[in-house]
C-alpha cells in the first residue's frame, strides 16, 4: 500500500470514528410501543444517500456540530415519496417494502403520493401519470402494496390547490380539472377503506387560497370520504397560522355538509374574534365529527421568508428561501382535537427546484449560485435548516 493510500485509509477511518461519535451525540427517537392497528410512533425511512455523504464529509473535516445537526435531521421521522416510474409490480413492491419495514419497527409510515397527471402544472416538479387510466392503475398498485398494514397517505400535494384551470392547462370545457377531481376521488375510494389507512387531501396553505375557495375543491375531490386534508406541504407557514386555517377549513366543511354555503364561511383574513363568533353560532359539531388535518412542519421553524421589497419580479418565496430552519418534531399527539399530526413530509435538505426569482438565471440571485434540481440534495440548504432549527435539533 502506498503512503498516499495509507493516508486516505486513515482519513476515512478517522471520519468514520468521528461519525460514530456524532451518532452517539444525537438523541434517539423512540420506536414506540408494541405493534397495534395504528402505531403511536412515526416511521423514519433511510436517509437520502447524498445526505449521508454530506454528514461523512463534514465529520471528516472536523465539523462535528454541523455533521450532528444534519444527522439529527435525517434521523427524524419523515415521509416516503412515491412519484411514479416503473411498472405496477415495481410500485407495489416499493410501497410494500416501506410499509413492511415500518411494521417491523412498530411505526406508522407516511406515504406521499405524487403522480397525478399534469403534476405541478408542468413546472419544477413536472411529470406524473400519462392519463387517468395510467393513474388509476398506479393507485391500484399502491393499494396492493399497502395491503393490511397501517399508513397515513398524503395524497398528491398541489393537486387541488393547483388545478389545471389555475395554470392554463385546462380545455374550454374544464375537462382537465374535472378529470383531476375524478382522479383524486378514485384514489380516496381505493385507499381510505384499507385497514389502518388514513387519506388526506391537498388544502394548500394559509398564504395561498382562502377558506372559501379551497373548501369547494376539497369537496369535489372527495374529502367527505377521506380522513381529512393536509396543509403546508413543502412550505413555511407558522404552526399557529396553520392551526387556525385548518380549524376554519374543518368548520366550513362541517357547515357545508349541513347545507350551508362555503362562500358564507369566515376565512383566514377575518378578524379572529369575528370568525370565532361565527363558528360558535354556526358550527355546533364536535371535533370528533369534523374532518381532521395534518400539517407539514419540516421547514417552518423560522416561518415564511419575506423577500426584499421591489427587488424581484417573482420572488418565489416558496422556492429554497434562505435562512429557514426545521420546525416542530413529527408527532401524532398535537394537543389539537382537529389536528391528527405534525409531520415532516417534505424531506429537509432536498431542493425545491432551480429558483431564479424572475431573473434570467440560471443562478438563484439570493444565493449567488444555481440551486439543485427539484428533489436533489442541497447541502447548503441542509446546513441552514439544521443550524436554524426551531426547536433545536441538538441539546
């Protein structure tokens, strides 16, 4: 062995030893009690391989605090995304592998399904199934993969908050939007009846659609047959703002189910006291009889980014904003009778896309370099999220 090879071997060994020390310093996450129909603990999937490479590189260079922060981030329960590709048999196997792995750990997996035709209005995360028939076959494969194992399903982020009619993809008769509603409802009908499975539909977030706008979309997508809806996937709104928005949506859904009109419901822009008075007078249902929601807290620890005024024609405040941090830890015990869970659905450290903020690009002008493509590991952002975590990731 050459001196250079010996040096490299020693440096890798030292890095591995450092990484072991880092791992020991990171708080362990409980795997929960004995197996039940709905486990009380959430599943932590294997980390992005590029995250592991970053952790090892940080440790190799003696940056143990940063390595520990990113490691703690990857060891926190997170969703597993399924975004198409492969044959139905491949999809069934991949889903089954995840739910079986979670079951062995007595943990509840969160499955983010992201394969709707016309996904993301053909923008940063473009793709999805070729057509309705293709999508339904894919959903059938997901159903077979879940089988009788418990799971929470985050059904198609942006599918209802970003309809074909919102982005010029519809035809004159609104056929594409009608198909979207049918596709979502098909998935609800296929997955919600499974033993131990809860399905949640897309309600965007509190900085996007008003309550009066999103409630009819949820109804058209089949929320009456689902467990409820999800908020803030891959976004940054604060917990308190989202909890209020979720309560308003749940209340409006209950009001409409009783014969009321969504246009009459209070929305997030009403004074809080006025909205609460309206709810007290018009929504007598107990929380147990209302639709529940889950919230993505993966990157909202510092709240939303406020772009500099007048600098960008399209600030893209949702796209890799600087200075953000991970948020509340995932839990099934939220203390809110309408909120079933706080989850890490978006994988912290994976890019939102190549943001140009209305400039010619290709660089992100807020960062001075080109961001990775959507879904790719973003080392600089991973460090930001770990360092700015609220609550802290490390003691």
